[in-house]
């Protein structure tokens, strides 16, 4: 039987998740504008700061991005001088991504962003931890 209540926006889980993702990304914008990068570019750089020299497909897996979305991001980061893409000698089908000296310099500037975001969101350490834990739990269940 039909249940019109189930279609009300206020009863959806997806809507507040969509809005909060959009709003949090917006909170990052002024900090990232100072670095001349976008939020998706910031995500790529964080992956590379953690593991330099990753193949493009590994970056895509970590960020849940397909190559059609990731390739333009990488091209823009390369044009800005933050990364370098190189074909693997053993298998030229594989493109690996490396951080340049400019990309390393960007990392030292970006280190301030998490603390700025923490202050901007005005959550206690416990609230921050609980929120992240809940979101990660949902993501893990979805991935199964």
C-alpha cells in the first residue's frame, strides 16, 4: 500500500546528508581558495600526501571517483604544478601520480585547515568523534 509520508523530504535520510555535505564543503571553500585548489583537488592531494606515487585507479578507489571524474582533476592539479603524472615503465597503461615540490609546499599550508574546520564547526571532541564514527558505520554498511 502507498505511504505518502515516506516521500516527505523531512523523512528522508539522504536529504540531510546531502545538505550537510554541501554545507561542509562550502565551509572549506575560503581556506582552499587561499591555496588555489577546489575541494575535490584537496581530497586528491590528501591521498597523495599520505601515499605519493599512486596509480590513478588507486586514487579513484580511495575517493570513490571514476577515471572520467578524476582525470580532469589531475590535469588541473598538474597544470598548477602540484603533481606530475608519469606512465609506469613496466606497464605504460598505468599512470602514476607524484607530488612535486610545489605540492609538498602546499601540504605545509594545508596542515592548518583541519584545525580551522574543527573550530568553525564548533563541535566538542566527543561530538566530532561520534559523528565521524556514525558516518563511517553507514558507509561500511553501504559498501557490503
